[in-house]
């Protein structure tokens, strides 16, 4: 059922048809982009679960046999992400390998990564955010270095990605937030650190972990509303003034008083 649901939304992006959904747009936009780049023309109706795809090129979005294609590729990335995270935290190769093998043979993970779902995309950004946070923590002894800025900024990018797919991404935002509070509290208690330097640490985190994710999150919606410029099933959720901007809507180009 979910594959029918999100596959149809991928087709909406390819056809630039406006729709409404409870989840933020990033996951569906990426599904649509993957389908477009792999030759899918957005014509499959996705009417009910179990319909045969026949001649439609769905492989780019679903990746049933080619594990490197989008959802399957993102799902496969969870294994190295988990390996690197545990290796960084424990400094134990056996622990990291065990974690990787657990994920490799996890039936749930394999199943979720085979279909046109938001779950592998969400898990990709969740685990990427945790990995980049852990990597940034490992650079604590050399703050403001190139690697420190890279991992801190990448954490912010991944936070935006997680939130942009599903609001469940708030949990990793909470995790990173608690880690940041602990880190800043530790710096504040360091008597060898001046208040000016502490202010720089605080500003860096505000820029990379608040301003950057918010900017990216809003940019996703800007792309969403720019691409979906044709009338569709989501028109009725919005005002008459908004509907007048959609090509094919009965109110298109009609002057609507504010």
C-alpha cells in the first residue's frame, strides 16, 4: 500500500501535478527525481497495491534487483554508516563488524529498502546525522579546523534531510541538540577558555545546527511549490489565491482579492 502511495507522489513530481501530503516533501521529491533520471515517465497510475508495472521503468525508484538504485542504495548505506559510527565510538573493530553484520542480515532493513518507501531515505539521513555528529565530536581537540567545520556542517545538512523526509526526524534533532548542550556546558566549565572563544563555539553551532538546517528545510518547500505548478488533487487544501497560480485550475490567472 505504501509503495502505491509514495510511488504515485513520485509521478506527481515528474508530471508537475500539485498534491497534498502530511509528510515534508524531500523524500517524495527524491523518489520522483530518481524515477525521472532512470527513465520513468510518470505515467503508471499506482491505483492499487499489487498492480503489475508491465512495460513501465520502475527500477530506478524501486531497485528490486539492482541494489545500487536509490532506495536500495540508501538502504545499503546504513551498513557502512553503522560500522563507522560504532568504530568511532568504541574503537573496537569486532564491535563495528558485528554491528555491520547485524544490519546486513536484518530482514526488516532488507525488506524496507526494496520498495518505493520513505523509510530507507529517512533512515539514511538519521544514521548519517548520527555518524557526522560522532565524527564532529572526535574533532573536539582541534576546533575550527577544516574537518571540524565539515562534520559540523554535514550534521546540519543531515538534520535538514531527516526532518525533510518525515517529522520523525525530530528525534535525531533532539539527540544532536542534547549532545550540543552537553558539549557547550563542558566548554563553559573550561576555565582555560575565554568567553570570546566560547562565543565563537556557540555561534558556530547556531549557524551549522540551526540556521543551516532551517534554510535547507525552507528551500525544500520552495522547490516543492516551484515544481508542482499544475492543478491536481491537492488544490482544495489551499486558498483560492493559491489555486489561481496553478495551471489548469478553474481559478488560474483569476484576480483574487486578498
